[in-house]
C-alpha cells in the first residue's frame, strides 16, 4: 500500500491554529489516507504548547494513529545535532523518519542516528543526476550503509516527465535497497500528474499538502488521492469515499486563511455548479457525461445555475423542481429575462432573483 507523507501539519501550526482546529483537520487527513505527517522543531513545540493549554493528558494524542517524519530545521538558530539528540531521547517511538539533506548527513555521528528508526536522505532534482557520477555514487553507497539510510526523497520535480527518471529510480532501489519518496513541486500545476506517474513507476511514498499548501507548491492531497482512487480502482489507497474532505478543507481554510478557489478540483465549492444548456441537459440524462465521480463522493452537491448560457431545458428543470406552473409562452419570456439580467450583472442569477422574475412575469401575463 502507498504511503502518503503530508506537510499540512507544519502549515497549520505555523499559522497558530487552535487545538480543536488541528484535531479536526488531522482526523480528515488521516481519513484521506495520510500515514505520516512531516514536522519540524517549531511544529512539535507548538503542538506541545497547545496540548498543555487544552489540558490534554497525552500531548500527542491527536497524532496517535500516525507516525511523524521530522525534518531538521534549516534555520541556523537551531543546532541540528541538538535536535537529533532530543529526538532520540524523547520522541524516538513517535518519530519514524528523520529527514536530512544529502549534503548535511556526513556531519552527523552514525551512532546517534542509529537510534532512530529510518533515515530519509533528501536530494533535489537539480542534484539527482550528479549522484550517478562514479565518485558520488560510491560515496552515496557508503552513506547508505554507514548511516542506515532507508528512504531517498527526490524533491523539486516540476515540468518534468518522470519516466526519464524511472531507470535511475529502479537502480537506486535495487543497488542501495532503499525506498523512494517523491516530493513534487506544483509551480506549473503538474505535481499531481508527476506524483501519479511516480506511483505507477513504483515509488514507495509521495509527499502532499491539502490544497497544495499556502502557495500551491506541493502535490494537493485531495487531487492525488482522488486520482489514485478513481483511476486505479482503490488499488493504492483503499479509500471508498471522501465525503468528509470538504469539511476538512473548510477547516483548513479557516485555520490558515489560505483561500480555496471555487474551481479548485475536488474541494472547490463551485466545481459541481453548472449553467450551460447542453451541459445541463447532459447532466439530467446521465451525470457521468460530465462528472468523473458523483458530488456526494466528496461531500458536495450538484447545483444548477441559470444565466446567460442557460437554455429551456435548464429553466424547465428548475421550475419543475420548485413545482411552479409556467405556460409555454411564459418560459421563453422568463428565459430572455434571465439572460439579459445575467449579462448586466456579469454573473448567474440567484434563486431569490429568479423567483422575483417569475412573479413579475406571472403578474404581467395574467
């Protein structure tokens, strides 16, 4: 089964979300298949503080079902060796993975690192091919053996066709006996495709963030989970529904102020709203014509809008739903009124406006 390492916890702690907001968000992410949360020193300290404030008996109770991947802080104000020492003494059972940039690992004592379960070495895409130069490859082999490296993370993939890396990834897995994690960047909105392709190529884990993060820089959790669930028939995720993901997304939005676009795949509140006459007719006959999954699967509802693109079918569907008896002569008049108002307002017509138009037409034709 695929392992998902998620970065959302770092963000919501940085934004000073309260204990209950964090708990609600994490429960949703765990339900979406997250097995490991990436954290750093500030994240852990914030969790300890808010759990103490809420008088929680177990300061890490909200993370009980999952493990942690601790990323060493890059900030010079934190001593990296001290961070590792603290981990080995207090959190070694909870921290399953220690993430270290490949350029920094040689500065650590192998005995100290051996007290932690798994070491993940992070390599940027810019440096990836440098690993295979003769001297570098031999040094990497020595690092893996000496420090007990179990995972290699390839970070920063973007605008990249992953199959170019396939042979190299397979070589690393075979020769070094390590697992592969892919942490794609989403600057070009390709992270979901890259991560999906990576899973198909046989990587062991991927790194995600709900909504892609504050600047949409990572693989959006909801997108890759839905892609794998639908296109692989649950082979990788085992998830049967994501009706809770909308609530989780709203909690994340409120906790961080990171606005979710209305047309954001999976969690945008406008993705199941439709207006076009042809579109509306197709949805009425068979929703699968336009929708790869039912809105209920992700906790949403379908909503028909009326505006400048609407046709008679859309209008008839709406007035039939409201059980309003309009005549064959009134419907074309109402449709023209809707279109004109929509053009003037530069948006769709809301229900209150539509009811007002209907009343006006009924009074004029009586």
